[in-house]
C-alpha cells in the first residue's frame, strides 16, 4: 500500500490543517455529532473533484491552470480567471501560512512546553524549507506518508479514548440536520475540506508519479483511499471534541487541555502530535501548491529545483514565519483571501467540469453521466457556500 501511495497523501495532508482541526473541534464541542453529515458530504465532494483533477493531470500531463488557459479562447476571460486564481491561491496561501505554522507550534508546545516558544516557528520553517529545497518528489511523498500516518493514529486514538456511542455517531453521519447557529460551522467544515488549491496541486503532482494513462486506475485508488482516510481523521476530531462538556473550547489545544482530566495526559500528547503533523504538512503543501499554480499560470514548465519555482514557495514560507514570529495577524489579507476562495471554488469547479468533458482535452477519458451529475450538484453547493462565506466575511449576515 505504501509503495503505491501517491499524491493523494499530500492532498489529504493539505486539507487536514489547523483550520480543519479547529473547525472540527468547534463543530464537536458546539453541536456534538449533529454536524458529522456535513463532513461526510465534504468528503464525497472532495473525492469527486479531486478525482477529476487527478484524471485530468494524468491524461494531459499538465497542470489545471495550463489546461484552463489553453481552453479559454477569450483573452479577457482568460486574464480574469488567471487573476482570480493567482490572487486566491498565492495571496491566500501567504495569509494562511502563519496559521499552518502556528498549528505545528501549538503541537510542539503541547509536547515540549513553552520554554522555547520563540524558536519553534524558525525550527518548523527550517524543516519545511529543507524538505522543499531538496526538490525530490519521492522524498516529499515518503515524508508525507509518515506524517499523515502519525497524524491519523494520533487523532483516531484520541477518539477511541473518549468511547463514543457508535449508534449516535452513525445517526450524526446519515441524518442531516442544521442546528440553531450551526450554518457558519457547516460552511467552515466544507470550506476547509473542499480546498481550491488542492485541485491545482493534485493535477500537477500526478504527472510526477504517473507518466501515461496506464496510471489512471492507481491514481483513482490513491485519491479514494487518501481522501477517505483524511475524512475519517476529521470525523475522529469531531467525535473527540463531542466528549467535552465545557463550552469554553475554541481551539484544538483548548480541547487537549479539556480532555486531559477526563482521559489522562495521553489525550493531550496524542492531540499535540496530531496537531504538529497537521500543521507542518499544511505548512509544506500550501507553498508547494502556490508554486505549482504560478508555474502553470505563467507557463514556466519549471521543475521542483527551478529557481523561479523555489522563489515562490520561499516567499510564501517566509511570509508565514514572519507573521507568526512577530504575532502579526494580517486580518485584511485573510478576509480578502476568504472572499477570493469563496469566488474561486465554484469558478474552478465549473471550469474543471467543463474541461474534463472536452473530447479535445480528455479523449475517451472524459466524464461519464454519473460524474457530471455529481459535479453539477457539487457546483450548486459550492455557489451557495461561496455566497454565504462572502456574506459572512463582509459581516452582512
């Protein structure tokens, strides 16, 4: 299994970042098992969209932005779409990078205390820098397999420790309901799981692993296994948080502290290890995704060791370390990134569905009717989600 694992592991690692962990924690503490269905829906949507992106990458051997650029005949529409993609992915990832690094820092604080607080951002930043600078896809892949396994085991064990009622968990998964004041948490759960930049990252990474259409079955299996595992980990975090009776929990470390008196110090350490792995994997994939997007948008055709490619991810990583080290919260940039992502997801979902239906692009590997129906349903949900997230960021609702 580990020999055949591929880019799917990086995608799972990318969407289980500190934002997802925090959203799942708030969902569990505030609403128990009631919003598990929203996570299940997010997982299904992610499987469909990431499956299309992976198939596109394997068949065309190009990035998603490359294909979109080529297929949009109108120059102005092409410029607008590329502008939205660049602003949402590059600016957004720079704004969120401090949060990714911050998640890993919280994990280190749980494990080693706060004595070396000022050093943690630089240690994590240096680790991410070295891993990306090596520029070897196989090294990246193996590191991520290890980190995702550590993260998964940590969060799954935490959930098992809390001894959840399995029937209640199944009811939460299969019976959708929207509790009072639950809509923003649902938006957060879906928004942190169905991530626009992962579609670009996946389409680019699969061509590093599989060089022709013979790899399609392996790519499909890899996507399915990795996203299901990632979704299961997210469900375990919600289940763990549901065990807490206190309402004074707003972050994952609050949850770790609340679990400690109930289930012993092991719960705190499991959460700390899991959060460290979640933070550091997202801190690596966000700059990597931004570099792939810029690479595609400008048609560089650059490899992992190209100086232009490296300049992009170094800039994103440096911005994250800078903001975190000086405790700067670039609120306006984050708000802009949230709005841009709210626009980007439905736009990219529509463009992705369009290109994977084009015979000129996909040949015999274009979408089936069932895949198209699933895609249209996801696009409708993405539009609703995008509108509501933009409204909430602007404070209009």
